[in-house]
C-alpha cells in the first residue's frame, strides 16, 4: 500500500514539473522562432551593371589604309625600274562614343595617317561610314564622326582620371583579334607612365589588352570611362599583364581641340628635366634649356631646381600637366633654386611645331 502511495506521489510531482516547465517556456521563450534555412552566400562581386552601362558606347572600327609596295619587275620586261603597286591594308580596333550626336574617340594608329574608308560597327551590329575629324600623333588619338538622323548614339559617362589610384579595379572593353566585344578585368598597376611619349602620362593596368583592343574603353567599376586602351608591353605580341591607357582627362583636352580646330594647339616650354635626378632624388633638375626658347627668354638655366610650378608642388605629375596641357600664350610661373638662392620666373608658352 505504501509503495502505491509513493508511486502516486512521484507521478504527481512529475506531472506538476512538466506543467511548470511548459508554463515557464511559454512566458520566457518567444514563440516566433523559426528554423533558419542555411543558404549559400550570394556572389556579390559581379561587374555586370558597370559593363552594361558602358558597353553600348564601345564600338568596333575597321579601316582601309593605302600601302605603297615595291613590286619586282618582270625579268622579261625591258624596264630597269621596279614597278610600284598601290594596295590597301585593313586594320581593326575599337572606339568609344563620347556624345549622342556621334563623336567617337579612338587611337590614331587604328585608322592610320591616310584612311581610305573607316567603318564603325555599333553595339547592335549596325555599320556606319565614319568621317575623320582630326588626329593627334603626339598622343595617338583620333576623333571620328558618324551621322544618322534615326539613330541615338549611346555615349559613355566620363570620370576624372586624376582620381584614379593604384590598386583600383578596372575593366577593359574592346574587340581583341576581331573576335567581337570582350571584357577583361584587372587593377591599376601604376599611373603617370611615360613610354616613349612625353604627352602620354599613361595609366598602367594588368587587365588583358590585346591587338584590336586599341581605342577601346578602360572603365571603373561604376562603368565610367577613365582611359583609352592604347599600348601593350609585350615580347610575344600578346597580353603579358602590362597594358597602357591614355587617361580620360588628357583625352578630353585633345578631343576639344580636334573638334574645334581639327588639330591640337599645344604649348612649347623649351626645357627638359634630368630623368636620373628625378628617379634617384625625386627632384626636378633642369638638364637642358633650348636657346631662344620661351624658358630661356624667361631666365631659366641648366641645373636650376624647380621648387614650384604655377604655385603648385614641384612633382613630376604637376610638371606633366603644365607641359602637356599648356596652350600657346599661357603664362608659366616657376620658382627655382640656383646656387642656394631662390628666383621667381615667368615666361609665355609658345606654339609647338
């Protein structure tokens, strides 16, 4: 009898404990907890939006250029002179639409010096004949114009290339090897590169740039133009991770002159700096001054050290901007150090030949 009573009491306590536990859980534990489904993280590093924004403004360019070749005369001919055979060669490249009325920027080497015919293929496949507005061999740039009253030309948004920093992600859009529009990705490897061209100030990138990419767009991750793809440094002829692009800010200044005058009106300063001094000591030392040139007329001498350029810091970047962007008639102000003394010089830029 006692055993039954003990079992009964134990059972009551067990039931009461269970009810108490349910009561406590109801009060303190939220009832809206759901089991979260484990999902794979969504890939968020796509640049599709940037590419879609810019790619419609990148075009393919095909040009026919005259080539004069010497043809060996027929041995049975009485002529003692070689015959000349005028033929044409076809080149391909890329271009970027800058305005809705059809102005297109590309590289000068894409269309050559004397193009017979230049054809622009739009993003949607339509092909139009292009007129040459002007070329600038100094920067290897050319401006074309296509016209069609029924076509609205999608233009690209342009970013200030002076804001570009080493390490920025960039995308190159062009027509490599004539395969059609293609995109490659990389980073800005360096800025301010001068490769056999004092007017260049190239952006260096490791984004793949191959033959046919010339004249195409180098864009940022927002789809804005920061450069015109122009050169590759290569031993094989293909991309080896060193591509060079003309900064958009430099290109726009050239475009403005070409559209307005048909040529670039560039200033001439008449002095050079010592490259070794710049590399070793980060110092702008004058290596030579042209006799009778604007700088010499203003009092600049060999071995002078620049300490101010138009009231800006004496950096190569500021010197480049002054050199490449000056126009005939611009006043150039230099502060220089000479034998421990400081002098302020002012001279007027003349027109480059």
